[in-house]
C-alpha cells in the first residue's frame, strides 16, 4: 500500500500560500492523472489542483475555504480504495524542533539589520498551528498562542500579553516573527469594537507588493494630453480606447527606451520588448494583465489578446504568465467621469506607470509616475511630449512598428 502526499502547489514565483476553495473529489473516489481534485486560489487566479498520477483520493482532507502555505499537505493519493481516513486538519508543517530553531535563528539575524523587511500577515493559515487543547489558556486568562508561537515568543523575549494587544487570538508564529522584526500593526484596542475580516490571497498579495513598491524613489510629472482624435478612431474602428492607449504608450517607450529599463542592485535591466501591464478592476481586488510586445505586434492580434485577458481577469482565470513581467504600466480611470487626475504607484520590476483620468473636451489629465533611479524629470517631460504627438496622429497606431 502506498500513500503519497498531495501538497499546496506553487502557482507563481511570488506565491507563498494558496487558498483551498473547495474539493472536487471525496476520500475514496478514483482519480486519474491530470484530473482536477480541488480548486486553488493564488494571489491572482483560481486554478485546478490536478492529480499527479492514477489512484484514489485519501484523507485526512485539509479544510475548505482556508489558506495553506506552499508545500503543505492537503490530502493523500493512495493506490488502494480502502486507504481512506476521516476528513480533518492537514498535518502540522512547522512544529518540528528543527523548524523552530531555524526560524528563531532567522529572526535573530533580521533583528541585527538596520531596516528589516516586515513579515507577511498569515493570520488565516489554519493548518500550521492550532490553539492549545480545550482552550486551557483562555480559562487561565492568558493570551491564546499556538504551542509553537508561545515557544518562539519565549525564545525571542516577547511578552504574550503585549502580542495580544496587537494581534487577534490565537496568535500564530508569523505574527510573533513580525513583532520581533518591529512590524507591529496599529493598536486598535482603545477604539470602537471591531472584528477582523481575513484578507484574501489576492488582497494580501496586493498589500505586500504595494508595501514593497512604496520604497521606490518616485517622482511624478503631469500633462494634459489630446485624446479627441484617439476617441474618434476608437469609435470608427470599434476598438478599445484602453487598447489604443496601451499601444501609444508602448510605441512611445520605443522612442524613449530608458523607460523600458528596471533598476536592480546589479545595474539597469534593459528589456528588448515592450510589455504593457494594464490595471483591471475585478471583484475583490486588482489585476494587471499584460499585453506582450505591444509596440510591434499587429493591432488585430493585440485586440484578440486584450479581449481574452479581460474575460479571464473577470473570471479570475489568469495564469501567471498572463499577469507577470510587464515592463511599463497603464492605469485608466477614465470610465469615472468625476475623476480628473490621480497618480499611481510604480510596480516592482518597472520604471514607470501612466495614470489617466476622465477625458474632458478632447483632453485628459495624465500623470506619469517614474522611478528616479532609472529616469529623471526631463526624461519624463520628453516622454509625455512624444506621447502627446502619438495621440495627436493616432492613425500611426494602426501600423506595426
């Protein structure tokens, strides 16, 4: 008899945990290689968890509608149908002494650095740690911590009562680590009554990325751009205004290639193709599907891609290659008539993002936010001048560069 673990997969380079939406099979069900076993939600999309070989699904099954770290055991694949356990919690993945010692050492190293990076908020990781049996801690009036979190707090010299002021109970090890590195949340104990609404993987990912992006030294340049002729062209050709703006942005980047670079500690990464990420509002979050080679491919091809990307964005069915790796970004709030101007945060891996408000009498307020390590104010001014010229002669956008 053979039992092999079915683990939370890594669906992207940045994914640390996934959300188990629901099981599509039950313990004892026969499954075939490639067959969908469950639905997994990552920070950007919902994908199927597929069987890696033929066999029978065996428990215990991890709970549905809960978050689990990459590599955590969710269930088992057995070669016999009788090897079925009752549904229950997934195995504890952090409670070994070795993991405890390694985490303590890692935090100690972080505490010695001048500006440690805050730990992620993993308050919904239900399969790593559970409260002490029968809630004995609550009965004694002490803060409720998982056994691993309590031992970690003791090693790091943190008072559990202090942690209870900042974190909902039961307190997990990741929250202890965050406190040790100085990344405490606001103290809300003196305000009105509250309850916590757990972050979805998408919202947590957005928060983490925006926190990291906030450290980019950013400057902003605004301009009024002519879009009247572009709007007319879009109506006459039944084309998306956003698609045409993305095309104009990409072709302007080709004229000013520094805007396709990205800062790295090793130097400027110079990309040979312009991939435009476009911010799309979806229920519960934000995604940035990417139009690849937006300056050179035919507009018909780009239009087909953009239609597919929008549909899959709304269905939360984007794959990582659909939303990762943009070299410049576009955020268009022109569909809100009262929004005249705004600025956007430069995403990691890019040097600039263009933010568009609502058009008024053939003009639109645009703000270019840029990474000052890559480009400078005069560069941004020249970029916006070139973009204005592209928009004033939009027929050139119909041709591939």
